[in-house]
C-alpha cells in the first residue's frame, strides 16, 4: 500500500472510533432514540476488510454495524440522520441503527436479527456467480453466531456452490453479555472445516493483518475458488449496547488490561512511525471531529418524517 493508502486506513479507524463515541454520548443524553451497539475496539476489522473490497463488492453487516457502513463508504451525514430519525437518513429515519443500508455502495444492511446477514450474503454471492461477475461479498458476523442454524446452512451452501464470499467472524469472545465459548461445541474454524470451507485466523487489532488475509481471500473468491472464513480475534471496549456493563472475561482484569494495551489505533500509528510514514494523529482527530460535527449538523437540520408517512414503505397491511 502507498503511504496515502496507509494514512487513509488510520483515518477511517479514527472516524469509526469518534463516530461511535459521539453516538454513545448522544444516546446517553437522550438526543437519539433506540438501541445502539458500539463498535469501539473492533475498528481494525471493518477497515482491514474494506481495504480490499471494491465499491461494487457487497457487504452484509450486523447489529453492531456502524463501523462496517463507514468503512464501506457510507455517507456520515445520512447515517447520523438515520440515527436521529430524520428524513435524510438512509431509511428515511424509520430504520435506525440496525437497518442502515446503502445499496449504491454495496452495503446490504446492518441487521438486528443475529445470523440473518449470512443467508443474505450467500444470496448476494450466488447472484454475482450467476451473473458471471467477479464481485465478492464480505459477510460480517460475531462469534455468537457460530451456534446458530444459518451459520451451518450458509457454510454448507457456500462451500458446495463455491460462492465468492468471505465470511468474517469478529471474535470478541462474547455473545451480547455472555462468554460465547461457553455456548459453542467447537470453534467457528472447526465448524467451517466440517463444511470444507478454508479458514484463517488473524489479529483483529492489527489492521494490516486483517487486510492481508482479506487480500488473499478476495483473490480466491474472485478467482472462482470459493469461500474463506477469516476469524479475527478482537476485544470490544463497551458492554453489549449503549448502557455499559463490565462483561465477564475468563482472564479477569489482567486480560482486559492486555487488550487495552493493544488498542488498534495507537498501535497502527506506531506501526506507521516504524515504517517512516508521516502522520499527525492530532490533525487527523481534529479533521475527523469537524467532519462528524458537520454530519451531526446535517442530521439535526433534516426534518422529522411527516406523521402521514408512517405507513409508507410498509410491506404488510393490517387486516381491514
Ligand atoms: C435471532 C436472534 N436471537 C437473539 C437475539 C438477541 N441478541 C442480540 S445480539 C446477540 C448476541 C450476538 O453475539 P455476537 O454476534 O457474537 O456479537 P456481539 O454482540 O457479541 O458483538 C443476541 C443473542 C437477536 N437479536 N436475534
């Protein structure tokens, strides 16, 4: 990657961190409604994955989807407007955090239903295969998904049909507020092996490690050689949703401290310095804050949906 590309990865991670911090404040102050699930600590995964996706490649996301949307290139003002419930949001203000989608950039949607992104990703990858296009689909999900039915079904169909898909397991060790390993027989990788889907493990706090695995998996998928599972070990800094709670960690406080020392953002700044890539972290933070301030202003100035639009865009009608 060029120095500019490396600096851009850094800036994207800062944008995600600051977007999430701002959204947390806004939610706790009651300025926005609904549940939000912060992605803080996992930024290197979304950014590393998108480093090797084209704009016309697809991505499916999760309940913790803001970082995925930002890395895929979603407009910050429209994301913010959606969170504020305003008409300029991606869903006209009716969807909120867990429904942000932008088909123009291949973002097929955040998703409040755990594991529901996997069948959508398989459909997207099958469509690309049938069209004979070389588009790839990245399918993001948490380790809590590995015990859910769609995980097994989708690995099976993706392996069988050699779908051009990269499954990315964001393995933060938790499923919401539980330790995911206590609920799983095997690991995501061992389950994938059972379905003859190759897998690779990466350090989810190292954006370049994620990007390197993604580069290879995308080349395999584009080359018609089928799916890969990337398991990215990471740590999420917040509780499950916006009300923070200290979650159980098998290794206790020591484990928490060790993870915090591996914060993906300062770590990458150090890596850039080691490579002699010029970077002014404070200037990046200032510029990102300005950009986010403008996005928030855009959202606040966007109108609230009219009351008579409440039933528009619904696909079901109440019986008459
Ligand atoms: C089908 C379904 N079952 C249960 C839930 C409730 N739920 C929300 S998040 C979550 C766990 C998700 O774990 P993981 O995918 O590992 O992501 P994490 O939140 O830990 O980052 C559950 C069970 C849901 N949203 N959908």
